[in-house]
C-alpha cells in the first residue's frame, strides 16, 4: 500500500524530501545532485520570493514506512494571468519505477490542483523559468549540469502511460572550445561594436558589478526572455534574491557585459566553471567538506564551462551582439583551459539562440521535455490523505 503525505515547510521534512532524490541516484555516474540547502530554500515560502505570486504543496509517497517518491504541485499565478490559462505545474519530482507510486503522487497533485480550479497540468517545471525544468528524454549517459534535471529513462515511460503528451522540448549542446577565437566571430564583433557604438565591460570586483549592474542584468533578462515559454517577469524581490545568491559565486572573468555609449546594459553572457563533479563529490551538501569541492571547482581548473545566461535586449537581437559577447569570453575560456562549453537548455524552436553556436564544433547531446495533459477528474480528496509524517 502506498501512502502520500502532504509535506510541511518544516526544514527537517523538506530535507528528507530533497535527500530522497539524491539517494535514489546514489549509484548513477551521470546524476548531479542539487545543493540540498538550495532546494530547501526554494520550497520555503519565507526564503523564496516566487511565493509572492505562486502557491505550492509538496507531497511524499511512502510504502511500509519507507519513502518511495516525491512531487511538488505549483500554481504560478503570474504566468497563468499572462497566458489566460489555468495551469497546474508539477516539479521537484523523483520516484521509484512503480506505477502504483507514480499514480498515487499524481493523484495527490491533481486533487490539489482541482481544488484550486486548475484545468491542465504541465511539467516538470519550477516556480519560474530560472528554475530547473524539463524531463530528460535523450542523453541519459551524459553528465548532468547544476542547472538541469537528471532522471531515469523509466520516468518517460510513466508519463506516456499516464497519457501525457509533449508540450515543449529543450535541446542542449556541448561545444568544443576552439584554440583561438574564430576569425569570423572577431570580424562580426568588430563590425557590430562600430555600427552600434557598443563595447564590452569587465569587472574584477563582485561588489562593484552588483552595485553598478546587478539589477540591470536581470532587467535585461526580463526583456530578452519575455516571450519565452513559461516566463513571467522577475519581480524586484526576485531580482534582489538572484543578485544576492548568484552574483556572489561567479568567476568574473567568465562574465561579459555589453554596454552602449551611455553605459546602458544591452546584452550579457554569464558563465561559470562546471561544478558537476564537485556536487557529485559533496552529494549536494556544503558540510563538512562540500564547500571545499565547490570552491575548488569555481576557482581552480576544470575542462568545462557552463553557459548559464545569455540575454540581449530585443532591439539588439539578431544584430550580432552575441558575437561581441563570445569574442570577449573566449580568450578567457582558452586561457583557463576550458575544453568544452555546455549550452544548457534552449527551446528547440529558438533558432536565433542556436545560430550563435554555428561557428563552433558541437553536438546536440541532450533533449528534455515538458509534458502536458488536460486535468483529469480527481480520484481522491486531499482531506482523505493521511496528514503529517
């Protein structure tokens, strides 16, 4: 018998919830665990500003007292207002290969969504577009990244069994970092800089980049990503949250800002050394030694760089600004010994983004999917679930 319990936002319950997924993949060489503290914070209303416009409930499935699955139901009211749909999201999902477990988890999520008037269910998604999203459907024997979900192939089988269909796909590329900046890239970058009076700007102080361009970075993201699937503009509280959390860990040599003649930010490229192996060694924990592995990866030598954010204001898109960004970043990549660059997820129909890789040796090595189906009638009422742990 499988029992599904609503999980409170108590830190101990959330830790058990997050660590279930890490333990499920303990022998998998391709899985990259999240930082436990980060996922706990994401699921805690007091720590995640997305709760200003999102509702959520996490569930955990047990059999004979042992955890066998997790899932979180979310309603992003900002996105639903933008799209005019009543969409329930699911995410933070892990489960053993067992239909009874999977069905019980989704029954709980659907019951919760039905009580809130939702009409369709989509996922895996996060609270916002900057969270991990998309179920892996190709590339199971490729090392994951900090920014992506890894899952077993049987997840796909269960989604199809339950009648879910493709909503959108994201694809990912692994590029070979060239020995020198491609001549065509340099030439395009020079032309673009002169034509639009643009230049790149570098920093050596995290404090200074935060003060001068911290908010502008995420306002550019708001403008550049406005029409992408599942995106709603980041709020001021979210922007401050991302400034505080992420700009503190960047290697600034791997950041490129493009500004106009008035020093207004028009484009950016944010990347960082891969921490995949470090997260595997730490198993997602900062203590007692996880912090050491992460700092070593960020400040030391690794052969892979992760491209986290590339964003250009709409009025400058398709004008070669991306060439300016990578013409600035590539010398640092070469100097630091990076051999490969991970694109991380890009919507499969986003041709403008994929064109920026055309001058690189590359291979598409992963594909991931958001699944969708009309909300079926709930097969249980939430009050019928056993409460608590």
